[in-house]
């Protein structure tokens, strides 16, 4: 079933968070459109049931979905790969991910939360509501992408936004963040988030441990972001973060048991001012 979530509107849910970087805050999982004079790419693609929203967000920006030069996948969970098979099969869009994530995206491995882990916690209202949303969003019918390919630094640099992959193993074995240094933005996927349906807090936070392949490794991987400069932080869940990456990491560490100590501080989410682009110029865990 592919249906657009009731009330989701690209005019209010898509915002330009950095030059040419458009953040789509989906019903429960986000995706990003990156555009420059050479064309555009997608980063992640929501749940399978978000497909109509993904297509609507692209067209809202004056672009055609079939013109996407690539779909980059931060990791192979179904709430990030939901439209990847569709883009690959319908348009021949290259679907690229880290080498360590390729078997996951191709469907040869699974690293997602088990049914048993969820059902043991389903008595909690937030988890029960999340479980219902996941089913309605088509997670049980998600398709792998056999044609997916592993990226390398040179291939990424040739794409719009000149992306740079940052390995962030732990959430899944080949999990990655995607830095867009020219625009001053970073897509952190699920390395950390700014909100989640089962969380009671907002702002920078780690996902519940049940979602991580290796929770300790996921936390340790935050060191891979140290020293990186980015004014726009774009998570896979929750709103865009209206703070530099260093500040977001400081707040995250100040509220996360076991994280290296850092100075905390106030935190704000980025404004959700919508802006339309002028059009193209020429085995275990999931949320």
C-alpha cells in the first residue's frame, strides 16, 4: 500500500536548511534533496508508505523524480530505504551506500529490531502507536534493492553537493553520515536524532538502544564527527537542528549516559520556513 499520509504537505514540511539543501520532515522519517547546477540527488527516502510524499516533495521543488542523479542511503533500515527500490526500478536511479552496508540494502542481510523486542515493549502506549504507524507505513512489505552499489569518495564528489561519507558504524555495520561541506550541512541519519515517536524529549538524542546493532559502538562513533564544521544538522527523525554540529553534539553528550563529557547548553530546532527551489539549472534493527 502506497498512500500519502493525511495532512502531510510539502509546502509546510519541506524547508531549505542550507543553500540547495532541502529537508523534508516526513510523518516519522525524513529525507533530503540536494540540488546544484549539475542536478539533484536524494539522501534517504522514508518508509515505503512515504513514496507519494517523497515524489511530492521533489515536484514541489520544481524537479522531476526521474531526473535524480543518485539516491544515497545512510543505512539500510526500511524507514530510510522505503522508496529506493522504486527509484531503482522505475527510473534506473543509482542507489548508493557504504560498502559495509551494501549487503543490508541489497536484502542479503538484516540488521533490524526484532518482532520480539517490540512486542515485549508494546504495552507502552508510545511504542504501541509507533508499531501501528510502522505497519501502516508499509514496513512489512519493504523491498530490497538488488541493484544497489557501494559508493566511493570519487563517485560521491562528482554528485550534486559534492557529498563526503563519514563512517558511523554501530547503528548498523555500515551506517554513515553524509557531509555537504560546500553548503555547510550534514545529514546524520540515525547517528543521532532530534526526536522520535517513542521518545519523550526533543533535541539531540540517541535512539533507544533496541534500534542499534551495537549501542556502544553507535555512541563511540560520534567521535568521528568531532571537529567537523556544519551549520545545518539534518537528522533522520525529528526536525532539523538549528545549531552548529559541535553544539548539537555537546547537548547530546550532556544528556547521554556513557558519552564523553562536554559542555551542554540551550538548544533550538531550525525554523520550518518552507521555500521552493527555482528549479533545475540546466539480522537486527530498524525504526
